[in-house]
C-alpha cells in the first residue's frame, strides 16, 4: 500500500481523494489545506483527518503527497515534504520557473523522487507532444486556452509550458505579426507573447480546461485541440504519478517524461 496525503481539499482535491479511496493499492491517510479550520473531511463516507499545518506530514507518515493547491502553499509544502522523506506529486498551476528549479534542487538533493506536471490529462500531454513535432516546421503559432472563470491565474500553466516546449523544439522564436494600431487604448488584443507564440486566455462559466494550438503556414493551418470535459480526466494520470513516485530517484518534470514520450 502506498500511503498518500492530499494537499488541497477543494473540488479537485476531493475528486482525487475519492479516487484514492477506491484504489486497492493506495491509502489516503490525511489531507492538508492551509485555509481550513476543520479537523476532518468526509470522503466516500469516511472521515479523513484534515490539517492546516505542514507539521502533520511527519505525524501521518505518508509515502507521497499529492498537491493541487496554490503556488504560495506549494513552495512551502515541497521543503516540508522533503524534510520528512515524502515524495511530492505536484499539479499546482502558476509556479514560476525559479520555484520549479528550486523544487527540483530540493527533491533531487534529498535523493527522493516525485512528479511535477503542468497538466495531468493524457490528451493534453499528447497535444503538447504533437505540437513539439510540428513546431520546427511552422514559423507562426497561436495558443488559445480556455478555463472556468474560477481559475485565478492566466495564462494557464499548460499554455506557458506549451509555448516553452515548442520554442525549445525549434530552438528559435516563432515569427509574430504585431498589430500596427490598437483600437482599444492601452490594450493589445494580440494577447501575451512567449517565444514568438501569442497566447490568449478565455475565462467563462461552463468551461473546464481546453486548449487550441493553431500553426500557420503557406496557404494552410494546422490545429491541435484538447478538451477536458471534467476534472475526472486528470485522475488516471495523477494516480499513475503517485504509484510511480516511490520508485523514482529524482523529480520528473512533465508527464511526457513519465510516459516515455521524452527521455531527456
């Protein structure tokens, strides 16, 4: 049995905990939530211990902590987990490059394993993989990411990771057409820019998590799209990462590496 603590007891965290409770090889031993004042949370008819203190990690003695919280909490969680030998599986959005590098340094320095991924949906990982294949062959690209209106950060971590990985795959910036005139003063409707890729963020009720990558070439376009219809799409690969973490000796950055789509 792999003993697991869930970090983040919101909607996503509760779905993950319910899935853990249903898995015969996983044991949910506690939940962390820095904003909670409750002592427990009901999951699948069972009261699971709930704490707002990272000191509880040592008390519960988990093998793995799964974190879907917020960037401010995650940067506190990782050193606390490493200090007591707990392996992190991180799906929190909005982590800076410096925070990711520091997480890698801490986990690897302790000789532990773990997984940190911008997106745990299998289709999203394959979308990014296919985009990396196309990136060296097209000179222009735009990303439109769409999420529910409760998402606090923009652009999404997946969109940023997509732009970064495409830029690395081609080893040069994409060409980007700048607007010659902006019709709304002070606003650039061409969107944000990263490595020459324009990124547009949509936030609306009714959405979950969606991304479209549009490449432009001579008299043609190539569109790669992924849609998560519910948070349930993330669960299988989150559990895959939790099962893999105890056998890893370093922090794996990106689910594509865990799936063998990348070996670097």
